[in-house]
C-alpha cells in the first residue's frame, strides 16, 4: 500500500501538443498523486482545455513530444474509451447534447462499460435506477432529467450537474473538471462542489481547471498551477489562487517561468 | 432487343394472360395494361427515375404470384373484405392513382387479381391499429406480387393501419409492387404505418395515393430497413379545405441497397396543412433518394406546407440525392423546406467514448438517436421496441468505415 501511494497517479513530462497546425502545449511537467487536488488556472488560450483534451484522448489533438503516465502506464496510444475504463474522467466545459438518446440509457451503458472492464457484474435497470437516484440527490438533479435526451434542452446548470453525476457514477481515479464552474450561480456552484468533494478520497485525484478563485473556496486545492502560453508558469499552494485573483495574470509574465511542477 | 425491351415484352405477356380473365376488374386491368404498354418500365432518362435504376430487376424472369395479407381480425367499427368477396358489388377502386404518371402502378393494375378493402363505419373511433402482414415465404424462382389495398375512412371516423412487409430469409428474388389507395372522408383521421423490412434479395415498389376531404387528417410513417431496391411513391391530394397531412419517413441503406422516396403533396384547396419529415441513414455503398414535391394550386390560400429531409452518411461510399421541389401558385401561403446531409458529430463521438463506450457502440448510439424521433411516433410500444431493435441490429451489422 505504501508502495502504491508513492507512485504518482499522473505524471506528465515535457508534454507538447498541437491542435491542427497550432502548437498549444509547449512543454508541460506535472505530477499528481492519489489523494491530491490540483487547480489549473491561467488566461484564455493558455492551453488549459487542450491539456484536458489531450489527457482524455481527444482524437484531433496531437501530442508532438513528451510523455503522460497514468498509474505507471503510458497513455499515448490508448483510445479515449480505454482511458475512461482505466479511471480517467473529463467533465466537459461544454457538455454535448445527444438527441434521441435518453440520459438513463447513456449513463447505464457508460457505467456498465466501466464495470465490465473492472470485472464487476453489469447493473440491470432496477439496480441502475437505485444507484442513479442516490447519486442524483448528491448533485441536486431533477429525476425527470434521466428520461430526457442527454443534455438536450438542459439549462447550463443542469448540464454541469449531469457532468458531475456522471463522475459520481463512474467513480474515476483521476477526474479532470474543465471549467465546470463557468456559468453557474452560487447555489449551483455549491451543489456541484459538494458533489466533487463527495468523491474526494485518498485513492483519487482531481485536476480542477478554472478561471476563478471562487470555485476553489468550495473545492480547496492542495496545489495551484498557472498555465501561460502552453507552459506551467507558476506553481504554489492554495494561496496562489488568491494572489491571482488580486493581481490578475499579468504579474506572472514578468517573472521567469517556474522550472516545473508542484513537487 | 435491349434487356429493358425484353423485360417489357415479358411483363406485357403476363398482362395479356391476366387480361384473358373476365371478372369485374377486367376494365381496370385493361386501363393498367394500356398505360404500361405506353410507358414500359421506367429507365433513368425519366426525370422521376433519374437516380434509381431498375436494371437489376430487369434481367429477371418474373412469374406472377398471389399476394397474401394475413390481416388481424377487424375490430368493431371496421369492415374488411377482399375485392372478390365484396359484399355489395365491386367497391370503388383505381380512381386515385394516376397510371400514366406511375408505370409500376400501371403494371400492378394490369396484373390485378384481388385486393383487400378496409373500411371504417362513420364516426367509428378505433384505437387499436389494424395490422396487415404482407410477408412472403421461401421462394425458388423470381416472383412478382401486386398487393392492393384500399382504405376508406368514413366521415368522422378514426383508424390506424400497419402494413408490414417482411420476407423469409431464404429464397430467391421477389418483387413486391404494391398499390395502396386511401380515401379519407370529412373530418376522418387515418394513421398509416408502412414497415419495409425485407431481405437483400427483395425488390419493393409501393404507390400510395391518398385523397383527403374537408378537415380530414392523414398521418403516414414509412420505415424502410431492408430490401435490395425500394421505391416509394406517396401522393397526397388535399382536396378538402382544412385538411392536414403529416408524412414521416425513415430509411436505412446498408450494403449496396437503394432506397428511393418520392412524395407529392398537392394543395388543391385553401387552408391545407402539410408536414414532411424524412430521415435517412446511409451506410456501405448504399444510395438514398428523396424527392419531395409540393404543389400549391391557384386559390389554395392559407396553405401551410413544411418539408424537411435530413440524412446521415455513415460511410464515404454512401450516397444521397435529395431534391425538394416547391411549385407555388398562390400568394398567401407559408411554405418551407430544408434538407441536410451530415456525418456523425465528432464531438458527440468523443463525448460518448470519454464515457467508456467504444467507438462502435458510440456510433451505433448516435445513429439510433438520429432515428429515434421517427420510432417514438410508432403506434404501439411493441412496435417501437421491435423496430428500434431491428434498426439497431441492422446498423450494428455494418462495419466501421
């Protein structure tokens, strides 16, 4: 067990990636261990969402250099679904609407795909209903949203709650929240944060991407990183978020980029 | 002699054989023969057949076989009988289809032997759909069938009919050439569901002609999942003021199949409403055709017509030819049309895959979602489940591009 705790859950080294012709990530180093919560901040266009997409395996994002190890295993070459089954979860900044497919059908298929991979029995309709009801309460989601098409006609807040619900159902080892707080009012933010905190545990880790320090009042990070022009320009403790809130990102650019990760 | 001329000669031979019978349908058969003799099988030079070639059907030596309907017992409020066993002389038949415009309907009429009449009594309200199964069994030589159905919805009545075309998995080519005539009286409502789920050796043509009287309502849903070559002609005449039709279609092309839907909505009088929603899913090297013609006659003011055709191409080899055609001769009308051709959304695919579904499952799920709207409107839960599952099965059988 101690051996396991020492091994990083996610280890990114010299990661460079591009989207189309555009180089976005220019050498990311980041180490995340089980039990930790990392916040990733930075101005628009700094590469936060690209990093999230690269980790989840978005096909149009091309890794051009570096390595990503997830629980000791090189991620490159793994399909998005394989990463998901291994315990990687990305809460989308803009959750996708899937007309004609009910939320219930989709979530049950997803849960069973993961359970099958873990060697667990698949859930039947009744078992899944019980499980989903329990998790929906945590995120304050209306039950009728389960029989609607995935995210179709959901409000912004409902979409984000649905993302957190999926996270709770899939029980990932590493959850990446890509601006899950954007567009939420304070009540929705609290509920979403409590859902996230519910999942916090010694064998899981979170990477929280956000523009605002506000979310970090509810999901308190162990480390804060600032991404700038495709590199981690600065890393620190949770107080860094407050400093950024007060001073903006401008002051960071005047200093030389920090040489690496939180450790 | 070209293959087409030879096929026409063989088919006319069948028509001549049918013409020798003397019965109350003889005059109608003669009219059919005359029209078919003038046109022959259509080739792709004919505008209405530009994208759909009958070549694979032309080479075969067809023998005429009787059609069987196996109808469920008629519920109260419905009369059902065959043309031959008609209780009071020969019912009206053949007055709704324009034989000169439709060569295959002309052929079917020339070969007409019997048919089924479904008639509601005035003000009958029949909730349970009447199901007709036009399935064919195992066959050993190319067989041609010309099933004929006449539906008459009496004034103020409401009924639903399901026509199910399936066929045994074994056997050679078969050609179903159906003609369906529908007459809907004042303030009556008819909902027609046509299921086409034959095997890859089946040719299918259907000609459905509908006439609506004042305040009548017609809903049709044509779901095409199988068949080597399917051609559907659906013509709706809004002959009474305030009448409404809603025409939905879903067609799935797999392998090298061809599915062609031609619709014609004729707004002949004021205050008619028409809605059309046709959705296509095309995989493999299949080919889809949609031509939706809407005519608004002079004086048909306050017409409200909308048409939409959206298509999902699942492979690079699949093809769709879609053509809306609006002919508007009145000035106070609301008419719209739209067509779209697209592929599965990459963002949606990634979303599903990031939730642990593999690419194949993700593609299948998105494809089912695209079609779900049409299945949701089917008249019974049993049909919704059965057809949804059959659609999923047929889509899953297609390989990834």
